[in-house]
C-alpha cells in the first residue's frame, strides 16, 4: 500500500518538510547517502501564482542540505514562448535557490540528447543531464519532483506526472499536444520516474493553471498544504482528491495506472494526516471571459481542448484582461470545415493549428486580402499563438516582462550563449 503524507504548512516551512518526510524515515533516510539532489519545480512562467513558491523551494533546499545533500540543483525548462533563465529571475526562484545554497539549473540550455517514448513511437530531446543523471544514473542522485497544486485546462490537473512534461525540449512538446496529450504524459512518466513527489499547496489554482491576474480573486486560494510520497501517482491521486476531482477521470493518471506505474485508488492509499480541512471543489474549466468582439470558429470534426483550443483561449483571455488587448478579429481552429463555416470570418483572421491551416487557411487566403491573415502551425505552438494574438490585439510582448528591457536582453544573451533551445516569442510584433 503506497503511503502519502499530508502536512499543514507552518510558519517555519523547514519544519513542515521535516514532518512530511518523517513517515518515510526522514529526509536523511530518503537520501540514502546520495549527496546530489535534483528538484524539478514547476516554473512554467513568471506570471504570479503559476510557479512553485520560492519560499518553499528555499526551505526545502536548506533542509536537504542539512540532512546530508552536498549539491542541490533546482531545475526546469519553462513553457514555450519564454526561456527558463528569465522565469527563474522574475519569479524569485533563482534568488531563493542561491540564498539557500542551491544551484539553479536551466534545462533548456546546454547539450540535448534523444530519448525514446515507447508508446508514442518516437524520440524527443531532453537535457543531457536529465538522461545521464535522472534516467541512467538515478542510483547516484536523488530526484524530487515539486509541482504546485493546480488544475489545468488542457490536462485537467498539473501535478507530479504532468510536471515532467517540462523535462523535454520545448519544440518536442508541440507534437501531439492534442487528443494524445494524456498518453504522452503517461509515456514520459514511464521512462523518467522521481524518487519522491512533493506537491506545494501554499496556494492552489482553480479554473486552470495560468490565471490572469485580473481573475486571481476567483482562481487563487491560499491553502497552506503540502502532499508528498514515493509513488507519484498516489500523490497525484490525493492532490486530485483535495481539489474535488476523481483521479480516475484524469486521463493521464488512469493510463499510467493501467500501465502498472502506480496506484490511483484512494481506497488502497495510506494517507498520513488529515485531508478533510483542505477539501475543495475545483474545476479545470476556464472562466469564459474574452473580448466580446473576437469571433471564435471551431471545426465540426475536431478542435482539441488539449491543444489549439484551450491554450489559444487562455492566451486570448490573459492578453485581454491583464494587458488591455483589443479584439475585432476571428480565430479559426480545428478540422472538418465547410465553405459556409468561414463566410463570416471577416478580414482579420488568425488560423491556429495544423488541422485548420491545412483545411481552412487555403480557403481564407483566397478571400482575406493584405496582411489580415496569419497562420500558426503545430499543435499548441504557444510561441506562435502568443505572437499571433499579440499582433492582432496590439500588445507588444516586451510589455509582458516586468523587467527593464536591458535586463531581459542580458538574460537572453546569456541563455543564447549557453545554447538555449527555448522557443522565445519576439519582443516586438507588427500590428495587424
């Protein structure tokens, strides 16, 4: 029976982690003499509330070093459209890591190696360090997975299993970020398994993982909770339970369980601690607030919520609410188009995703004149979606970074020097 510990966050966070590890013999026993630790945080972006809390990272690094770890790396490869060095700087993760004696590690930089995803039937690239240390050399290091407690509009939840999508190269996340996303998440977990997963729930996110700051009052809740265990699926199942979500209804968790990779049956999980004070009733559905003069056309046959559909809506919502982005255009996405479906598209149209680009774009190209038509290829090509929507909505991407431009440029130059593979959105786009 897998064991999952639930601990209320205390003012002294190191004490909270000490209590969390105690049912497993304590942090020193978990380390088992391994002196090198890799902590995979959730540094998806520097937008408030969406990343693992730096306070928790600081406390965890300090505790692990006091329990025998000599080197503690805090790592991630952020979402498309951004680069990890910038996310760590703006979010405070860089400072928290260094002040605690840890080492920031940017997985979008340095040498990248191929690994096989056996059920997907193709290869993806990861940092060489991930392949050599977290896959081939796990006996010599300790890998701790540290997501934040969040729902996710495309993946339903983003906990331990989903957090590992950040281990692969940004370019390789585009392929099958569609109706096959859940299989891909389970497949990544099948080849890269943490020793311990720790969900940080100082705050919890409802209505998706990337709340606009203007909707934070409806989406963000201070919870003060940590959940941890050695079976990532069991930890994720308890995290789902806290959010009022049946883990069997989360497709990637069900698939990983069917593959024999862990347990999601709450009746077969030993929960140490009291869950009831933290139980909520969350949803992964986005709050439907969009520019009223933006028309969204979806294909009759398919418009994957796991890819083009909901990620496009999420960015549209964020640019509208947080940056005053304007409307007056049409978004076309999905497959199964007829001519009459596109008649009212207007003269400013953003076509998103391979399905719509192959079917709808040729029709629209014959009718939309000038520069009012733009195509974004790929499934969930977030770099292209941000750039396309920013162009149509009159928002310069440089405004989205809360740093002086020279600091951003310096960080980007450093990332490029270290051979970043990040798909960075242009800092300036032309208004359409």
